[in-house]
C-alpha cells in the first residue's frame, strides 16, 4: 500500500536525478502539491536537490556544500510527498587537501510527516560519509545522521554514519553520529548506525561512535542500535 501510493512521486524524483550532470542542481516536480528544491555550493562540489509532490503534499529539499583548499564535497537531497509533508536537509563540507565529504538525505511521506537530515564534515586528509532516510506512512518519522572526520599533520580519518527511521501508522525517530580525529600520523576510523522502524508503534534509537588516533596509532570505534 505504502509503496504503491508514493511510487509516482518517487519515480519522478529518480527521473530527475538520472538526468543530472551539473555541479549544482535544484529540481522540483509537482502533480497537485507544493515542491521546492534549493541547492548552494562553493568550490569543488557536486550537489543535487530534488523535490516531488503529489495529492496536495508538500516536499522541500535543501542542500548546502563547499569544497575548499583541495577538498571536494558531494551530496544529494531528495524529498517526495504524496500528501503530508516531507523535508530533507543536507550539509556537506570538505576543507583541506584530500578532504572528501558526502551527505545524503531522503525523506518520503504518504499523508504523514517525514523529516530527514544528513550532514558530513571533512577536514584535512579525511573522508566523511553521512546517510539519512526517513519514511512515514500516516505517522511521523524523523531521521538524523552526522559524520565528522578531522585529520592534520599526516593523520588519516574516516567517519561514516547511517540513520534510518521508518514509521508505519506510528512514530519513529532515529539518530546516529560518528566522529574521527587523527593527528601526528595517526589513523582514526569511526562508524555509527541507528535504525528505528516503529512498526510496534513508537520507536527510538540512538548510536554515537568516536575514535581518535595520534602519533602513528590506530583507533576504531563502531556503534549500532536498533529499535522496533
């Protein structure tokens, strides 16, 4: 039921994304709703914001990114609403030599409310990946994911954070977070993941991982949480 009802809006978004080849793009599509897409970029970036609305729905997709001083930032924000309200906000920033950031956020609703955020920050010789998703079927689903990676003086850092919140006739809220910091030739790897669902009505999740590596050392941390 859910997949079929929101399918037209999602297909429209997929069609838009498949045609994107510019550095910064913002596209919207509506068949009886309000769809807004905003994208802003500075420096070496590849950013896309796509919104699709149907049956009186309201979809708002926003993305902001910057790739400066040798860094590259990429990201995708997608919001699709078949009735109800869907919002997706993404920040992707990479600063310094070989810094890479990728933020992705998807919010979809079927006559409900879904809010999704995905933020990735990378500085120095590091990579930050953040993914967030929120779906909502007659309920409220909220997802947030943050990944921060910082490296300096020969250090290497990698941070990844995944968050999924899916609500079917209920409320699901999911959070995640990963932070990696390295210095003086150290290596830090951090991964955090939180899921949600809420099929048993109401759900919550959390998960945060942080690792620090210094003076040639290696540090790794992983966090995972699942709520029903």
